[in-house]
């Protein structure tokens, strides 16, 4: 009997160890926004409600949102690209999307995301977009919001994950694990419930942070796709409100 109890206990511990970094079952969700880019003509401009900063080589292509900032003389004019959705989100939310790197000459394979961004002046980011027309990274660090980085940075077999807090570009958490390869689709999930923020790829959480160290918690703002030295596409964007 004692041996059987010990075996059951060991089994439970193994289950907990394996599953601790997996996304928990989602709470009840209300969909706030969805976009799969399937209803737009091939090679069309950005849909209404979106705008770009940095590389102008952005378009809807084959039912996906594509941005080319790879600097391989294929139509891009900047090595950075930011694509904003002009819609404010607030409260406890989950953001999901697919991302797929097509090319990156120096294996940056850069998949970034701007989360709950706003201007400290109170003006909308759409009103101030001309200040960031070249998409230079430092200009975003004067704004309010969270920055997520998922990239290879020259080593596709060992990805770098970072969560930063703006203004000030404060590093909240960093992790070197998993991969970030070309010609592979990754499903990314970002959740914010209270001041706890998680970032997961393909169902596994790689960043998990209680935001209580740098700036005051960002409770509302817009979202944006971001890349550097990379040609990639995004698809199947969904934003949901989380509640139980």
C-alpha cells in the first residue's frame, strides 16, 4: 500500500512538472476583434483602420499581412516595420496571432509586438505617426506600452524572448529557449490579467511576469506588429476579453 501511494505521488509530481509551463485552460472569452485578412484582394494596401511606420513594403498577400524589412533590395526602404491597429483595448485581454518568417539575411528572424501602447501626451498614435515615419526603434521607447521580442538574432536554434516596459525600455524579463526559424509558422498568445502578463508560443509560456517594477501598469492602449531586418507575415489575429 505504501509503495502504491508513493508511485501515485511521483506520477502526480511528474504531471505537474511537465504541464507547469503550458497555457492553462482559457477563461470565458468575449471576442473584441478578429482579422484573418482573407477578404482583401491580393497585394492590396493595408485595410481601413491600420497604418504603417518604417518600411513601406507592406501589403495584404495571399490572405496574410506581409511586411518586408529585410533590406535585400526587394522593395523595402527601411530595415524596420511597424503596423498599427487603430483600436484601443483595455482590461484583461488575450491577443493571439500566427507569425511566419519568410527571409532574414542575417538570421534576425525578428517577430516583435507592441502591446497596449499610448502617447503620454494623451494624443492618439495616429495623430503623431509622422514623428515615427522612419520606424526607428528608439522613438517608441518614449511612448507607454509593453514590447515583446521573439527572435533568433543570428541563432535560429536558440530563440531570445524579451518583455520590456516603455517609456524607458525597461527589461522586465528575458529568456533564451526554444527556436525562431524561417519558413515555419508560430502561434503566439499574449495574455494580461490584472498586472500578470504572459507570452506563449505554440502553447508554451516563455515569459510570465507580474508588472510591478518599472512604470505604472499599462491598462489600455493599441496594439501593433513590429519587425526588424526581416521579411515575414502575420495572420489570424484575435483579441478577446478575459473574464470568469
